[in-house]
C-alpha cells in the first residue's frame, strides 16, 4: 500500500482491479435484482423498490463522481506530504450536505416517496426502504473518498477489496433476510456501504493518512457542487425517464429499470473504471486538447469492444437470459421487451462511455465551475425529450430520449475541452466498427439458429473477429492505456 509505482502498476492493471471490483459490485446488485424479481414478481412492489433505488443510485453516482473531483487534489497533496489533512478536510466538508440529506431520508421518507411514485402500494415500499438507503448512500460517499485517498498513494487493491467484501456481505444479508419483506434490501445495502467504507478507512488509519481538517471548506463545497452537478443530472435523466415510464402502466418502470441497470453495468465495468484510474496520472501531466481527444477515444475503443459483444447477447437472447436470471415473471413478452430495451440503450451506452471518460478531464484542467448550469439545462431539455419520445414510441421512446439528452451533454463537455471535432470522429469510428461487426456476426447466426444458440455463436464469432482482425484504432487505444501511468 505504499505510494509508489509498483503498488499501482500500469493503468491497465489498475483499471483491471477497479473493473473487477465494479463487476463484483454490479454482479451482487444483479443477484439482488434476481432475488427481488423471484420474490416479488413484476408489479407495484418492485416499482416502489426502484422508485427508492433511483434516489440511492443518484447519491451513489455522487460518490463515484466525487472520486473524480477529489482525486487531483489528493494526488497533489500526497506529492507534498499533505494527504492526511486534505482527506480530513474533504470528510468534514461532506458532512454539510450529507447530514441534511440523511435526516430527510430517515425522518421524512413518506414525503420523498410521494414525489417519486403515484401508486399507493409502490409508495409504501419506497417509504420502507428510503431510511436504509439514505444510510447506505452516505456510507458509500465516504467510501469513495477513502478509495480516492488510497488511489493517491497508487493503491487500488484495498478499496477494490472493500467494495467486493461489501457487495458480498450485502447480497448475503438480503438472501438471508428477504423473508422479512422488501426492507431486507435496504438492510443489505446499508451493510454493503458500511463494509465498503470500513476496509479502506482502517487501512488509512493504519497508514496515519487521516488528519485534522484544513481551512477552505467553502472552496471544497463549491468544487463538490461543480463536480456532482452533471453526474447528478445524468442520474436525473433516469429518474425523469422512470416517471415517464410510470405513465405506461404497472410493471413498465420495473422493466425500464432493469434494462437501465444492465446497460449501466456495461458502462461502469469498462469506461467508469478507466476514468477513475486515469485521473491520478493525468493530473501529473499537461493535458492539451489533443491529449484529451486521444484519451477519450482510446477509452471509448476499448470499452465499446467489450460492450458491443455483451449487447449483442442481450439483443438476441434477452428473453431467455431474463427468464433464467429474473424468474417466471420475465419468461414471456416481458423478458423479450427487456432484451429489446437493452439493445435500444446502445446509443445511450456509447454516449455514456465517452462522457464517463471526458468528465474527469475538466477537473484535471480546472474548467468545471460552469457545470451546474449545464446540469440544469440538460434536465430541462430532457423533460421535453421524454415527453416527445414517450408520446411517439412508448417505452422505446423513453430510452431514446435518454440517449439524445446524454449526447447533448457530451457535446458540450467536448467543446469545453476543445476537442469536439476530433473526439467525435474517433467515437463514431469506434461505434461504427464495433457496432457494425456485432450486428453482422450476431445477425447472421440469428437467421438460421434459435435465440440462445445464435447468441452463443455470435459471441464466439465476435470475440474471434476482434482478436484476429485487431482493428487499428483498438490496437492504438490499448497501447495508449498501457503506457498511461508512465506519462
């Protein structure tokens, strides 16, 4: 856990550790989702769960984006021996917004649930969950700060272990206590957050890396506001989409939410992991518009090569996969609809991958003060896009509106980095190459085989084609990411 190169290894190794931790956390969430579906089916109770879970996800996204905000500060503080007091200062500053949020979640859950859903049964489920999810979210926010402090010391292993242990403990608690009702999911998530925080915190205390706060809490809160505004708005796109999906009938918000979570998993395991581990090395070098474009395009290539393959499986075998994972409630048209929605989320995944990597660069370059205005404007546009999309195409239109709004926010971020044209060309080439290859190699088997065999054959063909063809853009992207920690 010492702050040296060998501890963190290359960007690829660090990204792998972060990706494994993200996959474990998301995998545990998937198991919890399967338990939810098998226990409560597909209806008002699960709609209420996802109403409360939307708030938890919003705060969880704050925890993830906070790592992007604090990593440059903590990395610079580590270089001059000031990491303990910088970490203490961030911990104290975060108590200002988290305290009231936690109080509202615990003391007024019914009022919050009333804003999220109109269904009385769904509102009851959400009210039961919100206090525990508020506690879980607060713990995850501080776990993110602790993980960032360890990353500043080039240690990604300890935090990864904490997240994996927390995820396993949480899903085990849910499985053991689910007989007590939907509240078991709140208990499990709260335990997840506590364990995820405890392991890196103990490591930091042993390293004497936690100190008294410095002055400047207001500056840190301004940085926090700028840092979480866009991620919070991006999660807000889902919450708005959830509300519009609610108008399509009972169960539709649940199907929409499962498709969103699957798509988010694919983005998190790839692009989000790269974004988190690259903030520290990029903070140590001069970041020009050209280097920004190269970094975003490289991460997009590597991410899309994996995401396109996974999306193809869901597009063909979504009904069978959903039936196996989520139970009989997703064995018919509902499962087929879930598979189609994951495929419809493909444009949103492309935009989210690029945005996940582009967003931290604004903080590396110190150009983030205007982001709250972008967040507010993006949410305003999204409401209109959702209204048009749902009116025209139903649930598919709700998904399409999320892609449109996310691409719009991405374009503004790339313009601010001075790399809109170059990055856009690179993203389009990566999407056309990986997406086109996936359509061809999954589509051909689907003409002669059943859904599940075609998905398996398509996956083998796609993986083989990527390995043998080795597109130039992908090869260059992989080489760049391997050299990232060497500056």
